[in-house]
């Protein structure tokens, strides 16, 4: 009997991560959900197992390297690790370069870049040993274009983009693909609220007048499509925006 392939999804407690876990579970993967919020990842894992899928919750802070290494070791006998979706990340603040808080910049870099580095380094041996592994890095259109008031997040996502691009060069010839998915405007329950530190009014303005921003499910569907291509097909980079968004600074808003 062939073991069910494992897909590890970070930041799986809500938003794109949770939607990706649901989508990959439906595609036949044993999904391992990681995030800091223990209650949330356990609830989603229970939801998936109740629906007949294979899912395991593992509370994890991706910036804690010792915890990441212990997590990777715990997967050794669980089955082939085929997919890693580096989704943990997020934005803090919308300050200018002149006024931005270095602590916010540091935290965004730690989660978006160092967290991705930690999981990728820890799981790359297992992904390689599987004979057909895929590393997915959820960056952002912020990693491909700058905008005012977002330099800390833009810098972190540029870092994530360069990590993906460099890794692909370095491991070519091994049985591991490196896929970067860069979403544009996605309306999830937490992204803008976190960025504006719980200010619901500011968060709502991000999407004001935009009839159909992307949903978490739209991005999850894109991730699953890229992962389930034939093994020789690598989707290097996929930028995904809603039709109403032409660039980071050009958005059609209905009034």
C-alpha cells in the first residue's frame, strides 16, 4: 500500500493557509497544518478529518529554528514529504521609510524570509528523498513592485522572491521544484486588520469599491494547480491579481 503523500502548510490557521490546506486535502494529500494558534490549526485539522481527509495539526512558530527542526524530525516516519507551502507571513504597518518602526521591519523579515528559510532548510532533505518534491513560496506582488507606505513589507517580500529564485538555481538537477505564487489584492479575514493593528475602518478602505478582490480560495486553487502539474513541469512564478487590479497602485474602484 502506497503511503499518502504529505503536504506541509505553514500559516494554516486562517486565510490563504487554511484554504490551501483544505484544497490540498481534497486533492489527496495528508495535510500537516502548522501555525502559532494551536486552537485554530487543530479545529481545521478536525474539520478535514471529519470530512474524510487526512490532516494533522502541529502548532509551530516558523521563526523558532529549534522547534522547526524538531517538527521536521517528527515527520520522518509519517510518509513521503512531497510538498511544502511556505505561507506564513504578513504585513505590519503602512508607515513611510522615514517613520517606520525597525521592530516591525525586523518582525516581517523574520517571518516572511527567515521563517521560509527555516522550513525550507529543515524539509529539503525529505522533499528530495521523496523523489518528487515541491517547495511553494507565497510571496506577493509586493515582492515585484514597490509602493509608498509599504517598504518594510515590500522589502520582506522581495527577500522571499529572491530566496525562491536563488533556491531554484541552486537545486536544479534534483527532484524538487520551486514554485513562487505572488498574489495581489486578496481579501481575507486577517491580513489588512493585522497590518493596521485592528483598525477595522482602515482595513475596510483597502478593499473599498473593489467589487471582487481575490479570495483565499482563489489563491489556494492556484497553489493546488501548480503543485499538481506533472513532475517535470515547474511553475517558476505566477502573479495572481483580481481583474480590477492592474498593479500595486492601479486599482479600479466603483463609486
